[in-house]
C-alpha cells in the first residue's frame, strides 16, 4: 500500500509505502471505526490536508482511503463511498507514524505539528 501525504499544491506530494503487515493492520483499524454521515462540503485549505492510501492491488475491493481531520472516506472499486469517524484522529496519527524514514525531516515535522 502506498500513502500520499496531501500537502502541496502544484507539485508532487510526498509518499511512503506500507509493508504488508502494516497494511493488514490498517485494514483491521479501519474495520473498527464507526460509520458517519458524509460531512458538509468544505473548502480545501492550503498546506496539509490529510493522508491518501492506495491499496495498490487491482483485486482489492478498496480503491482509496482518505484520512483527514477526524473523518475517513473509503472509496470502493464499485463506486460506493463509506464515511467513518476517526475519533481523536487516532488512525491518522497512527498512519503518519508509520512513515518512519520514508519521508524527509521537513515533511515529518509538518505532520508532527499538524497532528499534535
């Protein structure tokens, strides 16, 4: 699974890869989240906007997961969208913590500041 840090406008966002065991743990954590109604439309802020996960396998039922600000959007390959609650941004913090050395120190600093 690849994780994109949605941070920049006009240039490529930083990315890091999850090993298979961490990807499995992410799916386990997603399964434990409560459903939520779709949030009201909001403007896209500048700077950090969240984390996007791409499962990477064409056979996976999930096409994309977007984790930002206490909300999780799961987009399935069939087109269905499911919203979940990330209480206290625990999933977002955990996933950002999995970047390890996969991101440069400046990006890690932004993540720590945004999620503290």
